[in-house]
C-alpha cells in the first residue's frame, strides 16, 4: 500500500464548477501538507501549504486537512480553463530523521470552457 | 527574485554513459532536494542536501549520487545509465529543511533525460 493515495483522474469539469481533489494517507506522523499544480512540461508550483487540521483559504483555493481521517482535500471555486493541470498532494512527517516529502501521483484536471 | 534554475533542460544519453545535472536554488535557500518524475511512478524522492550535507536519501541505487556546494548549488550524477533512468529530474529548493516549517519547496523546470 502506498503511503499517499491520489485518484489519477482525469477529472473533467465545466468552467465555473467547484472542483474537489483528494488524497488519503496512511502515515499518522505526517505533519505538513502541501498542494502543487503542474502544467505540462513544467515543474510543480506550490499552491497551498498547511500544517494543521481545518481549512485554509487562498483566493479561489481552499485546502482542508482532516488528520483523524487521514484525508486532505483541495477545493477550487469558479474553476477556469487555466486551472487545467495536474494537481499533486504532498506531505512530510516529523518523525526522527525520516523527514522526506512524499508526493501523491497526481490528479489530472481538465476545465472545459 | 530569480527562481530555481536547472541545466541542461534536455539531455540525450546512451546506456552505460554517465550524466551530471545541475541545480541553482533560489537565493538564500539552503535546502535542495532532487526528484525523479515518470508517468508510472510519479514524483520519487532521490535525496535532500542542506548546508552541503546529505540529510535524507530515497530508495534509489548507488548509481545516483549528488552533492551540494557552499553556495547551495547542487549537482546530481547518474552513472552507468539504464533505459529506465529516462525521466524528468526535478530539483526543489527551500529556505529550511524541505517540507517542514519554513520549508516550502519551489521547483525548477526540470531536466528531461532520455536514455537510448
């Protein structure tokens, strides 16, 4: 079983829709949670970073962390064609020396005009 | 502020050869991490360097190695290339240890390595 599971999609939505992207994880030591957006042939771009349970909002993006369920989500409101990309969740634990960042495999999102 | 730069952007090598990739982090960033990205496996962690010391290493064979210089620039070396090493190699820099508090990672555009 992978430490981080992410539905690969592709997810296709009409412009203006609310998008929900999700990741589940098995390592309860994960403390820090990140969402990245990656356009084709580009490096990942950091969208959101949080280290506590609850919601964090930044413009049209909301990151949600539920540590009790080991579940994180990224919501995109009023989705735009420019949001079409692959979205990667990432997380890091703080246990001892094992402090690497683990990524999900990414969800490909297509927003149709 | 300039972003993370990686050179070269594209590289074609033959099996058995070796390759060196370079990464210049954002000014002031002390941590550099390297990742391999393939369609099947996604982003796989290779190693992280912080203040010239390797702090963590992923599950890759010893053919993959790296180093970091005093100016935080980093290089990654792959010896005896195999076909399966074809991938996008990404470098990410952060102010402090990757992913932790103050450790938000910023990625470069990557080096696309093709092994024939």
